[in-house]
C-alpha cells in the first residue's frame, strides 16, 4: 500500500462517490413513494426521521461537500499547471469541507437533539 | 514483542524476504549493520550480502542514480537505494525497512517482475519517428521546444512511479505514468512525425483518461520529474489532435532552418 495525500484523496473520493449513489437510491425510494399515496409516503418519510438518520444526514453533508471540493481541486489541477501545490490543494479542500460540514452539521445536530 | 532498537554504532535494517522455493509468503528479516558515515542503503545491502547472508537478492548496477535498477520501497516510499544515505532513512530507533517495489509480482527478496512495466513502455512506441528526409546538417529546435521536453528526457526508467501508482495496482491495462511520460516526450518533440497516432494511442480510457490524479508518480520520482503534468498536457492535446498534427506538419517544413534570434529590446538594443 503506497500511502500519500493523493491516495487519501482518491479513497475519500471513491468512498463519498459510492455513498452519494447509495443516498440517491434511498432518496428516490422515499420521494418516489409519493406515487403510492399519502399513507405510503408518510410511512417512508417517518422511517428517515429517526435520530440515526439525522446523524447520517451530517455524514451525507460531509460526503457532498468533500466530493464537491475535491472535484473543484481536480479541475484546478486539470486546467492549470499547479501540481507543485498538490498537497496544499488537498489540505485546502479538506479543511474547507470540514468547516462547511461543521457549520451545516451543527444546526442538524441541534435540531435532532431537540427532537 | 517490541523489536530491538539500533544504536549509535549499529543500524537495524529490516528487509522483506521471499524465496519462492521455500516460502509460502514474504516475511521481514532484521540485520544489524555498522553505521559508518557516508554509507548508502545500497552499501548496507551489499554489506549484508557479503557479511551476513549471501542469499539476499536485489538489483543494482551503476551506483550513480542513472541506471534505474535499484528502486525499492524504503519506509513506505519508492526511492533509489544507491543515492540515499542510510542515516537519512533511520527512524528514532535506528531502524529502516526495505521492501520490494509495491504492486508488482515478487521474483525473490527485493527483485520484482517488471514485465508489465516494459510491456506498457513498448506499447507507446517510445522511439522517435523522424521525417523520411532528414536535414543534411541537423534538426534545429528552439530553446522553448527543448525546454518543454527536458523534464521528460531525464527519466531513468526505474519504475518508482509505475509501482507507486494505485491505478496501475487496480488496472493492469493502464499504460502507466512512465510510458505516458515517454509518449509526452515524443509527442512534443518537433522531429517526431506521428504525434497524431501517438495521441490516438494514449488518449483512451487505458491511457491518459484513466489517470486519477493521485500524484504518487510525482512523489515517487527520484529525478523530480512530473508525469502527472505530462499526462494533463497529453489529455489536452488528445482533444485537439487534428490541429496539433497539422501544426506539426507545418513545423517540420522549417525544422532544418536556423532558429530566428529574438530581437533585442529596450536600452540594450539601442546601444
């Protein structure tokens, strides 16, 4: 196993990408149930309103934000000759993602704790 | 059990061993090596082979970081052991760990099978294809054209980048950073007559578009080359292949002509 910041970013990119696909499937499962009537929709919506799913929403936010900023980082590398700043760009994407996850995750967490 | 520490006079060199005739899987063996100023990792391996275990197997040749034979994985990084001082790689406990290049089949101890490395290299036609009619005297390249390929020219084919690449590890059909760097060298060489064919060969999902921009090739290169940037350049050129090919044909019409000297500017030119 050859460890490096590039490898960490690659693994995170793959992991968050697969997580987002799984989320989309779950999202369609819930939203698509509207065709089955209000009872079915409300029942499925209730299953994703539990505290565990609130925590999962924070993880979802982290995945979305990291995947987006990692994509922006890669576009910068593709279009500009900036490979010498590869580590700084990775850390920047990671730190911005972490800050936005905290900023967006705290209200979700507080809302979940309030019940 | 806590492994033993080295001392001021001895380093502990931990080497991954594997003998296909007797071992089911690789294991790490420790050797105590004298810490002498100026000792390189290759010197340490030679000392072990001569003084402790003659069966230790590794590749080496020039000892001057130019043949590319002695690339190994030291403390998790791919480096040339011939140019790396032992002292620089010792941890606080006086230990260093040497393994064969990762992601490649091990033949014995520190020797790996580089068949796929060379197969992919040949795949990009690494040789120059000059015009059928060569100039009577010489090809004339501008300093800018030489500077553009200088980075790629100094590759020593050690395999450090290839075996550090996780895309190679996951997909053996991937051409690999070493061969793509060589393709970059030929594509940008104004003397080469088949840049379009080359770009068609590497502009595929087994070539430049398979790279996941992990940057391990840059981190691993003992010559501080930049295969990732070469791949990025090839990606851009592959998307405007026809225009690039036409520009090359035009350039070769004047390749034997003297390079125009830039006009002097400012006060210097007024003297």
